[in-house]
C-alpha cells in the first residue's frame, strides 16, 4: 500500500513538471492538489525546489499553500523551516488547519513540549481546537512521554471544550499510559470507552504489553485483535514477542488462531 502511495505521489510531481514544461500555468487548486504529493515524498531538495517556485510565482501568499509547505518541511524533519513559514503568517490568517499541521509536525518528531506550547498559544489566540488538533496534541504527548500533560489535555477536551472524544483520541491516551508502564490504567480506560474499542486501541495496549512484558494483559488485547483483525499477521508477531517472555511459544494459542497461523492454515 505504501509503495502505491509513493508511486502516485511521484507521478503527480512528474505531471506537474511536465505541465510547467508545456507552459501551462497552475492555479491555487493545482497547487493545493500537488503539495500533498510532496509531503508523501519527504525529500528536502524537492521541498526546497517547490518552496522557491511558490515564492517566485507569487502563490506563497495563499495560506493554504503555506500550510502545505509547513507540512512538507515537517515531514522532512526540517522544523526550523516549517516554523519560519508559520511565524511569517499574520495572526488573523492562522486557521485551525495551519495550527494543527504545525502541532502535528513537532509531535511526530518527539517535540511534545513545543507542540503543547503551540496548542496553548492557539487557544489563547482565540482559535478553537477541533478533533484533529486534539489528536495531534495527544499524539505529541504520547511520543514525548508527557503523561500528565496528555491526561490534562484529554480532561480539558471533555470539560473546557465540550468535545466528544473519538476512538483515535482514546487510542492516543491508551498509548500514552501504556508507554509509561501504566497498563492497568490503560486497560481501564478501554473498558470505560463510550464506544466499541477499535483494533487501534487494542493494538496500542498490546504494543505496550510487549514493551513492558505483561503477558497476561497482552493476551487479553490479543484476543480482541484476533477477533477484529483475524488476517492481520502483524498482530500475531506482537503476541509471540509478548508471550515468549513468560512461557514457551507453543503455549501461545488464542482461540486456536495463533496456532493455525504457525502451521500456515491462515495466509
């Protein structure tokens, strides 16, 4: 699937170059369609080239285009360039999409404290966070190990912003607690979710059980994963890693499916 995305992105970039060669002028819609392709292909030299083109051609004053460039630089790991563009945009033009992109950029590279600072700056500026912004901020807390900040953010989401958490928000919090070794709290959160837990939620718990070698709780998560995603072989690998800590591999049988995988009955 990833290879398909890369191929399509490369095709989009090549078509854009061909379009310029044939002296066909792009417009805002063209560039808004094109820039996500550059974010899928996070090559810094390509990011610099398209950035220079946008400035020369006068498109960079468009906030949507600038947001796309911030996303590209963030995916390249060039946060200084991303933040330079962000800082150059006037306050009244900084919409929720722009804030969400810069917060996600810092979060994906482990700069959780900066991401949370930006989130607070956004709220103080009068921009109301949406579900995507909360996901980005919680994800940032999870990857930076900011447990108290993440739990505080989740509480604020419920009490101050009257936003109903979605399954991906619970996934972030379960991941946050799990990475910190607070597995019982993570499991209790799953059990009290107002919606049916998704495979991503159980996957976050299983991943934490592998890290912290909790076989018993890992098997609980695995049972649900096998039920929700019976053909996802990645889940079986995680279970083997988790359970091998406390017992022999031959004992790892959840509903008979894991043993079938081992002998090739399920492909």
